[in-house]
């Protein structure tokens, strides 16, 4: 499982509240990613990081911010959650062998 | 913009059958292609990765092929088992893509009936 954990695994929140999701890895990989998965859209990249304090936007970054203060942790923040951000969120890392990506178990977020 | 399509969206087969899942992509300038398996409510498990210079990769009963010129990859599953039931996703990394970002297809949901 490439040593990736996500917390929380499930969360229900209300519209307008801030939410932070955490991704933790144990293998010191440089690249980390946040995706969301929705029916009819598949997996889409939100943000990614290529090192401590180095991040960049993906294709669906509006309404999300990220931070990476340590190699092992990559945080995804919804500043003011909306119902359209109800989704399953996956964290991934890029391995060292041919840049293969490995995924965490996911966080199911419901915004009421 | 790279687009990835997987057809069919769903497939149901009897146990023991050999089957092929299809993945097509619009931009042939790819760095690699990765096949994943996803069980209901779970994360993605990487099955096979094919570099752009390779034609195929094998792991156990799985064989993935890549034809860049036609923009196609296939995942061949031999002697299917009920435990193979899952959604299979393919994802492509373009050559010039920063951050090694992947573009995913929507997947093929496979059901293998005992």
C-alpha cells in the first residue's frame, strides 16, 4: 500500500465550514497528489506537490488549497465547503520506479 | 488536451472466461500508461505500468498491451475468477506533463459470475 494513510476516512460537514483532509506517507516520496472521484467524471487532479512548500494546481483546483510543511504530510483544505465538493478524495504518491503512482484508501466527504 | 476513454463501461462474464478491457487515448505523446483496479469503497491498486517504449507488460494472469500510434491499450485477463470483479481504470501520463500528472478514464466495471 506504499505506506499511505488518509484521515479522516469519512466526514460529514455543513456548507460554509472549513475542512482539512490529511495525507501521510512513510516512504519519503517527493511527489504527492490530491484527486477527487465523482460519478461521470472519473478521477481528477486537484493539486499536487513536488517537495516541501512546493505545490501546483491541477485541473479542478478552485475552492481548494494545499500545504506541505513536511515531506510526509500533504494537507488539502476546503476553505468554505460547498455541496459540489461532496466527493471521495484520494491522495497518491509517485514512486521511484518508473514514476508509478500509488493511492491511499480515500476520504469520503459529504457536505450538507 | 488528453482524453481517455474506456469501453465498455460495464462487463459481465462467466467464471473462467478470458476477457479484454479497452482503453483509448487521444494524444499519442505519452510517457507511460498505468492500469489500476478499484474495489467498491476502496482505493486504487496499481496493476501494471507500461512505459512508452514498451509494447506489453505481464503480471500473473494479467497482460497489458500498448499501441501508441493508434492510441490504444488493452488489459487481458486470463481465466477470470469471481475475485476479479472490480472496476478497472487506465490512466495516461503525457510526455510534457508537469508533475507526472495522470489523466484517467472512467473505468470498466467488471463482474465475474460463479
